[in-house]
C-alpha cells in the first residue's frame, strides 16, 4: 500500500509515525489503488533541460488561454520553487512521483514587497475550470501559523488524486469558486492548522488522510445560500494534536463523514460560532452527519450514525461523488463519449461530427466517405463537434479514425475516457445563406 505523507517538522515526527501506522492498519490496500492517465503528455517539464521547459511557469505560459482541449503537462521529479497560476481551462499537471515532484513556495513572505504580483494567494492558484492535479506534492513552506494556502482556487470542476497538500498554517486547500464550485479529491493527504480543508460549495473526498498540526479545527465548509452544498468525506483517516476539533461552524455548513476513522486525539465539530436564532449566515442549523465512523480507544456519541436526519435520509451506498454534486458532475464515470449526430451543412458540404460531450483530439482525425474520399479535419479542438471539409456531391461519411493519436473526453475524470468513434446516420442541416 502506498500512503504518501510528508512529515511537517521534527516536533511532529512521533505523532506522524503513529498516524502513518494507524493509516496502514485502518485502510485496505485496494482502497488506494489508482489508475493514472495512460494518455501521453503534451508537454514535459524537467529541470535538467531534457523536457520542453525547465519550469512549470514557462510551460503554462506557452498555452493559449482561449483553447479548451485538455493539455497534459508531465513534471519530472524535482523541487520546483515556484508560485503557479493556472488560468487556462482543462489543464492536467501530472507529477513523475508523488514524493519526488514537489512544488514549494514561501507565502506569505517575510518581505511582502518581494512577492510576485497578481498570481493568487497560494503556491498553486487555479483560476480556470476543469483542472486536474495528480501524483505530486504542493507545500507552502512559510513556517508560521498564519493563512498559508498551498492550493487556492476560483475555478470549478477541480480534481486532485494522489497528492500531498502541506502547510503549517491555515487554509491549506482553499477552493473558493464564486457561488460555490465542485471539487473532487482521491487518495490525497491534507495537513495544516485551522480550516486546512475549507471548500466553498460541493466537495467529495475519498481514501485520504488528514493531519491537524495544532489543537484547532481541521474542517471548514461554506454551505451558504444553497442547502444542497456539502462536504463529503469517505473512507478516510484523521489525526492531529491532542484534542483537536474535527471541524467548526463559521457559517452554514454541511458535513458527511462515511466510514471514516479518527485517532483518539479527535474531538467533535465545534458549534461555538452558531447563533441561537437563524441568521443570513446560519439558516439551517447544525448539519453534521456520520455513518460507520470509529474512534481509536473507543467510539464517542458525537459520531454516532445519524444519516436518517439528513435531507432525504440517504442510504450509505447512495453517497457517491455523483450524488454529492447533485448529478452535475461524475468524476468517477467511465463511459465513453459517443457520436450523437453527423450533419452535412450545404452548400459548403462541411461535415460536422457531434459528440455527446466536449472532446480533445490528439493526432489526425480522418473522416472517410462511402466513395473513398478522406476529409480533412479543420483543427477546431475542445468542443463537442469535429468539423471536416469538403464532402463531394452525392457522397456520405462512412467511418471516423485517428492517425497517430486518439480522441478522448475533455471533462476531468479519475480515468481517461476514450471516445467511441462509431458514426450515426447522416442528417442534413439547413442551407447556409450565401453572402
């Protein structure tokens, strides 16, 4: 079993050793099995100049921010002392190894005038949708307990897997899309001080480990203005300093903890901020739901099973990523994008192959016709439609293949989803008006 945990300081060394040992006991090895993307990278970053770029910032700067196809950036092992801004959608940062690929930065610096301008609050800053981070470590190396964001974001549809997020201060992972975003974390490690995992909106975490470096509250959730917002954590292990609080209520929140394990140091979610009467920030009262959670040294009443009190009284098996996101995103889906329609636009005789969702093209798609013609792709990438030109009169498309590549779903999921290229019967669009 591969549980990757970064020891924060010598002061925590013994606690962390016990934490790692307990994690190995509580979790079955198969629960951490990961299948990382088999898709080849588009860009390689290597500090020894054997890749396309020697730093991550330069690789990201080479991208066209208006494009929407998925770009995979492979980062070879090394310590990258950079503050990163991702403002182009559908980018994957994939490390060579979880321990070996490290993105580090000291924020806030002791000399604020030296900080890079307008990059964001964190070491890695996400200002676009559909970002994937996998197989790497992000650490804010600022040594004091202030707000020390490792991962900060305003985008939605953010997916992380097999990552460590490390800080000594507050708000280690703060994904704060305006109005609330959708965030998925699998096989990750979270470490920090108060509110070190603090999503706004909808978040799902599975097969992960948590460590609170102080006696403050580990979890925070902004569930305001929409009662469906929730933070769901399944099959995960929590530890920290003696008598630390599992979470707190600064505003409306909704916590689901399913089949989790707590060390003996773990205490209940704090309600110290909650008012006696409803307010704009506290409309729905305490919403902390547990099922099959256990605490080292003996269970406590505060984590007793109470799913029947949640809205809709969901059964444990219903609580999945898709359920968490209210059906708007399923990052664990495995179905293939399919062709839903093939259209011929007259008089230009342009052929449009429409897929069930946005797709990314790698290689050279070739549309072959019934009479043997091979139509050229127009290179419009990242949408749900591939366009080919020009079809001869009295001919129809017959098959779609890809030379030297593949077509796959652009949306972030835990596994790549290659497209099914089987064509549908042809339909004709209305004639375009001549100018």
